[in-house]
C-alpha cells in the first residue's frame, strides 16, 4: 500500500458523508425515538460504569483538545481540533445522561462533569497527559480514536438501546478522528528530520499507556494493526513497549488530572446552579 493512501483506506471502512460534522452541529437527535427504559437482563451497575468511564474518557480528551485553541500550527487545524473536541463533548453528555438514568442517583451531566474530584474519574490515563508538542497530540489522538472506534463498533450492538444509539453515532465521528490523526502522523513522520524525530519520541511516550486500553476493553488486534499501517506509511518503526502499572479505570491517575479538572470545573464550582 502506498503512503499516499494509508489514511484513505482507514476512512473507507466507515465512509459517510456526515462523518466530518461535529456531534452537536447537526439537527438529528441520535436518541430520537429510542426507548430509554432499562432493558430486561441488562445490569444497571455495569451499564452505568461503562457509560461513566467512556464519558470520562471523552470529557478529559475534549478538554485537552480545547487547549490547542489559539495554539495550533494553523487556523484550519485549530478549527478541526475544536470540532473533534465538540464531538467528544457531545458523546460525554449523552453518556453521562444515561449514567444518571440507570445508576439510581438521577444526576445530570453537569454533576458528573463539574462536581466530582479527580479520584472519582474513571478515564484512562493516556487521555489526561499534557498535550506536549503537536506530534504527541496527534499520536495520542490516533491511538485513542482507533481504540474508541473499535469499542464503539462493538457497543453499537449493545442490548441497551441508548448506549447502542450513542455508539452508532459515535462510530461516524471517530472514523474521522482516526483519519485526521493518521494523516498528521504520516505527514510528520515522513516530513523533516525534526518532525520525524518528534513523532518517534511521541510513539515512545504514548505506547506504554495503551496496555490500559486493552485491559479496559480489548481491541488490541485492531488498534495495533492501525498503528502498524500508519507508522509504516510514515517511515517509522513501531517501537516495543512495556505497559505501565496502574489504571485510571480504578481511580489511579497521574498528577496531571487534578489541574485539568480544576480549570474545567472552576466556573461551575464558583457559581453552582447558575444558568446562562
């Protein structure tokens, strides 16, 4: 396969004319007509835990992407990253809402996003690491979007109709996220000597965290296959890695999550119950 077509082949798997639109920009409600009652045989606690973890992944990732606003290398990339962040924020809102419906608390999406401390979050640690340089952010986005896309593909057949609808909508968005990241990893890896060096360094930093993804929801073969395809096109060798101990799913986070949440939650906590 030629380098020019590596990310095109990834996009063909989920070809959809609406894939590039942000989650909140369309007029289609992904839950329109969906029965929100808990189906018989579905464990409420397990469903809530799944929605909470995936919602936390999306919220924290969206916050990191928002930090590129005014800092991206080009205006076009700033807009693209903001829209990817909006996609993830939209997913988080729906997942948090479903969690509140089934966990017995009745909490709304704001309660989950703004009024929990770092130890209560269940996102994977890769999502919370600082952005670093652009190469690191693109490698991280490639890994997270490839993993989330594989997992959402499975969840689109979930026995819970709400989770299935959220996942089906998310698949279209995540296919674009993965394509976007793959394009940049190829461009940087196959670019200048400096961009190649930085992309190689980003892979070395990111890969130790992906073992946690496979522990949370196994999609190892799909994710590694994508990474091999993209890095080969970028002229990069996929380095060996040793998984790090610990897991954000257990509330074991890096020192970077608390400051991220402090900024994210500051206005809501300063003005609880306020509306605009």
